[in-house]
C-alpha cells in the first residue's frame, strides 16, 4: 500500500474549489463504481431546493440523460465545491482524500491481486483506517471476497459507502444525521423526490439487490411511507410482483431470460446495477433494451454523492481537531483515612489504557507509541497538525525555599490538574520532569507526587520510564569517549596517517561523510574530493588540537556517587601515558538533558547537539561536538527521547513526563516540547500546569529567563507552593533532616515561628513580581497544621502581594481538595499578563550574574574566582557572551550557604567556576562549593526498596 499511496493522493486529493464544472464532473465519473451516503443529514434536498423536473420515461437508447438527474448532479457537485471553498478559506491545507481498494481490477489505486485473501484485504483497510491523510474508503472487491469481517474492519467514519454495521445500524435506528448512507440508495430517493413522485403508499420492488444496498433501500422507502418488496431474479412470483409494482429498482443486471414485457408500461424503473462494490458494470444507461420502460441510471449521481460524503467526512474530522471539551472518563477516588502510603494508593487505582486516554484528549492513533499498558510517547507530528490551534493558559508551579524533605510542588501540580479536569470539567495537562535515580535511591524516594494527587503507576514513573535518562547517559558518555580518543590518536599519529584514517577508502571509494563536509565548510575549505586537499588543509582538517586543561565535558551516571566527583582517567597501558583528571556528574546535569528540555524539534535538537562546546583548542577556539564528528550518532541515540511521555493522574487526567530535575545544578524544568504540545491539546480555554524545580529563586527564575526565551511562551500565572513546616524552619525552627523525625515545633501549633518564617514566602512572591506575573500561593496542608496557622499564612501572603492564597487538601482527598486553588488560578490567569525578562541578554556575563544575585537572591554583590573570571573572558572572546545565565546554587537557601534560612542579607555571592552550555544556550556559573554530583546519605532510601519476587511488586519506593 505504501508504495501506491502517493498515487492515491495525487489522483484523489486534488478536488479544488471552485474548479471548472467539467473537471469536477470527470472526477465524479472517475470515482463511479462505489456507493456512499449523505452523512450528517446533508442530503441534497436538505441543503437547497431545486426546481422540479419530471424524469422522462420514453427516451430511446441514444437520448440525453434526464434533466432531473443532471440538475441534481450539478447541484451536488456545486454544493461540494462550496463546502470545500468555505473550509479551505479557514484552513488552506484542507484537502479531502478518498482511497479505493480494488482486488483483481486493472485500476491503479490500491490494487491487490485477484486472489488476495481476506486477511490481506483487511490489512490494507487497517492501514488506511489509521492514515490521517485519507478521509474516505471505498471497497471494490468481488462478491466472493465480500464478508462481514472485511466490511467491519473499515472505520465507520471513513465508510463513505455506508456498508458497515455501525452505519447501517444508525440508519435503522433513525440516526441518519450521524452516519453515512449508501449513495446508490440515496441517489434513487433524490431522483424520485426531485421528479415530484409522492412515495407515500407506493409499492416498491427491489430486484437482485443484496447486503447493505438492499437493507438501505428498504429502510429509506419505508421512512417515506412506501411498501417495499425484495426479490431475486429467479423468484417464481417475479412476474406478478412486477405487475404490482409502481417503482422497480434493479439491484443487479437483468438475466436474458427475463422478458421486459413483465414490467408494466408507466412503471418507474431505476438501474442500480453498476455494482459499486465489485466494480462490475451492469447494463449501461439507459439500462434496459427492447420494448418497455427505460431505466434511470443512478451511477453518476451516486458518484457525486460519494464525493459529497468524502467532503463531509473530512469536514467532520477537521471539526473534531478543533478545540473542544474533552470527553474524558475520569477515575473515581475513594480516599481512606489515615492516608495510606503513596505506593499503596497508586496500586489501588487501575489506570486507563494509555491508548484510550490518548483518544480522549484528541490524539490520533498514529501520533502515539505505546510502551506497555500505561505509558506512551507522543510524536512531534502533532504540532504540525495543530499548528493553527490556539494555545491554552500557561501556569507555572514553583515554591518557597524548601526543607530537605521537599514541600510538594509535584503534588500541588497534580492536585491542581485533577481539580481542573475531574471536578471543574476544564481541559488541563500537567507537565512534570522525569525523576532521577539519584534522589529516588538517595534522599527523596519517589517523585510522582503524593497521597491522592500523584502520577500512576508510580513505580513506572520513578523507575526507568521509557529510558530517556538512559539515552542521555549513553549520548553524553559517547561524546566523552570521543574527546579522549581523539586526543590519544592525534598524539600518536602523523598528520598524513591521521588524515588517511579519518577519510578512509571503502570498497575503493574515498569520500567525506556529511559531517566531515560540514567541518570543511567551517574551516573555509571548499573542496569535496579528499585527494584534492593540500598538506596544510589536511592538517587543519585532521587535527583538533584540544587543550586537555580546557575540557569541560564530563562523564555522567544517574546514581549519587560522591567518589566519582574527582577521578583520573587513562591509566591503562593502552593509553600510552595519556592520563588526566576528570569527574562524573549526575546524568540529569548533562547538557544533553538541557538540550532535550529546550529544543523544539528534531532538527533543532540535532543542531543544538552539534553546537555543544566540549573544550578549547590550543589557539583558544571552541571545539564542538560537530568538530568531533559525533553529532549524528548523538541524535540517533536521542531520537526517541525527544518525544514526551504520556501518563495519567490518579483521577485519569493526562500528564506529560519529560526532561529532568535538579534546578540547583541544571535549569530544572520540564521540556518546551511537552508544554507546547499540551498547550495545543487543551485548546484556548484549557490550562497547562508545568513545574519548575526547587524554590522560585532557582527553578522559576530559570523558567522565565531561559525556558521562556527558548520557547517564546508567555506564562499566565505562578502558583507558589508553601508549607507551614518550611515556614517554621525559616522562622528559626530546628533543622530538618531527611530520615530524622521532626521536632515538636513542627508538629504543634506555633504561630510565632510561622509569622517569622513568612519573610521567605514574601521574598519569593516579590521575585515572581519582578517578572510581572500574578502569584497564587498554594498552602500544601499537612495533617498537623492548625486552622490558625493556615489562616495566618494565607493572610500574610495576600498582604505580601499575592493575588490569592489558598489552602490545599489534595494529598488527603485528591482533586476535590484543590478546587479552590483551581478557581483562584482561573481568576488570576484571566488578568492581562505583564510578563518581562529580568535582564537583557546583551549585557556582559558578569552583569547578568550580578543582576540575578542582587535582584533575586538579595546579595550585596558577587565575587569571581580567578578561574571563573578567566572562563568568562574566554567565553566572551569566543562570542558566547549574549546567552542567558543558569546559576548552579544550593536550593536550601536564598544564599549560597544552605544553613542560612529566611531571607539572608548583606552577603557576597561567590562564583567559583563558570561553564558554557552552548548547545542548550546558556552560561552556567557554579556558586560556592556547589557539586554537580550528589552523594548518598548515611541511610539512603535504598534500604527500604525491595522486590516481592512472587508478585514482582516494588516495595518501599515511597
């Protein structure tokens, strides 16, 4: 089929309004041979009133076609042209396409062999069912191949001939406006009514028809009050039935032995014996030769009605792609008290099959790639299909400076979308980051939300998902290996030997690869013949001359391993004495992850991967992934990871999980692609709730200054998550340590600690206001919080400038507990956005760092180490000075010192190092002693994680 499909598109996809009537008539004639119906009650008579014309009954074989038929055909064609013109005015890409499957016929559409089996025909039908370019399918196969199994393999919405059980059933039930009706049967009714025949009480005889045509004719005539009889040509009582009939319908060719004299003079006869399904032709118009009535041939009008059905099918599909409220089947919750563990709650809920969820939110079957039962990847082709769709509202969830336990941003995000969609019937999407194995097995456990507001299944969410982080790890480490390998080979080979190995002869042919040609162009060498380069050009091409002391690219792994923070590589005998100090970073801190999060297409990702700077050469010029020749390989490793992962909440609402965490050492936001796709799917009245990492001073600042610059998206509102627990810590409460029971100050009412700690909440509100975005404070309520503490936080938040402050109870009862938050977000998002960036990217690197330190963190000034200053000078000279800044800073304080709580003042922010993520598109300063490889605590979470080998269930994840 795939080889012939372009032919189908060329032949049948060019119906252009308004075209010359002759051209359209030819198209209708070319399409004759099939049945169809007027879907949606859009029959000709329901669309326009035609002048009455009586069909003649005394024309000879050479007579012209009846005026009534020609009039109706012209009007059907004109109507189809007008509908197309109207729809193409709104969407120029609108082009209905009809596919025809033929077996054993010499017609070049989708032509199967005459001996094609039932399964082979069904396979072709199923392919066309899922092809969004085709909007109608007509079957032209032999009667012996025509089975119910074949008929009902066809999607009813593409069944323009009205042959499936679904369409026939709707017709019989009286829902003709919802289905397609056989165009042959409809053509008969149209011609009779147009000829002024009153069908009420008439006796109709249908001869030689079978299957859907017979059933449809009977149904339509009975609706008109006619008395319908069916007969086969060999029926003994045929002559007497013909004498009684007022109207005769010939459903198949007349046998020679049946005399025409059996048909009474004046009887209206219609020839439907052009067998549209098999492709066989009956007697041509006028249909019956010899003395007696002349049969009216309906094939031309039927062909026109089929085209009309195809336009109607395409229009319906087009309308379904426009914004609409999702017909989402939400899952019911039955909250328990006390609230069980997260993993117990997750297992108690059975998620919908992910393909059902995808269909509910408007995804097409060919736009998802299913991984198991409950997760799928979404293809980027969706963005092209919905490019003209208006975006929904864009909501960011950030937080105050957290305790080491986290304050529940993910939980609030999930609770908010559950409230919006499951309880307020508003389209909404959550966009979360994929958790790293580091905290999952280290200090935090799961990161799927919590309580009755989480992503399910939580084990799959937290463990591997669809392998995106593994792909990032593989790509990152391939590049790291390429760097050191290149240095080794350049150190141990002559220019000529190195060049000959880089551009080797394969099967006697020596040529540059595509990426090598790109390097030649970068060097200004405009040659494509490897033998044409001079010795100097060969040297320039072959030698990168990487300065090992300038290598910034590190190896990564997705495990907290403090002993890899500083390593020595190259100690094997085969490395010939080439060794150097290096290190490992956590995988999600890789620039490859940042590229994934900020890219907007596969092409853009490939370009970004190729721009990544890994070191400088001995002349101070940047060395990139493209120079190393590994760009294509990295793109191959990342080709699936670029597709967002679709999952669902406990209440069955959609979630995208894409890109990674760690806003303290990366930019820590979910992907631009996930947000953009979600904004299209929810429509202009919907909401996309995306999460930024850690406090507003880190994740939110990077969301605005880095992610919004890359995406061009404008946020509508910030939801700032706070907890009484964290506010008490900022008010002077005792330290909070993971794995250690909380002190009584956190479990008993203490209004003074809460009031004192609200200084951090006030500061974070002010940070959001720097960007001109309204703030709604979401107080994530714990069971130990008192009413007085809750009321105090909400009151102080509003005094500090928050648009609203709302207590949230989603953890204990699900989305119902965040309905007030959802309503507050809707109200805030309706206000006009005054969004602005914090700084101009054209400012010098140092000034941009200083602006963030002073305006966001509250520092008095910054202090650059000599190494940091040297790096800034180098990046500026290399032309990278106009990039935004991604600060790597502790998340546990507004300052660089984790133990400084509240709102530290009068401190100098030390910048110990600066890196450049050129592919991702930002400069990356390291604040203080910030490490890019976390370590494990004394008692990691893995002590509690186990597998039940009988049931294969994960235990202790959270």
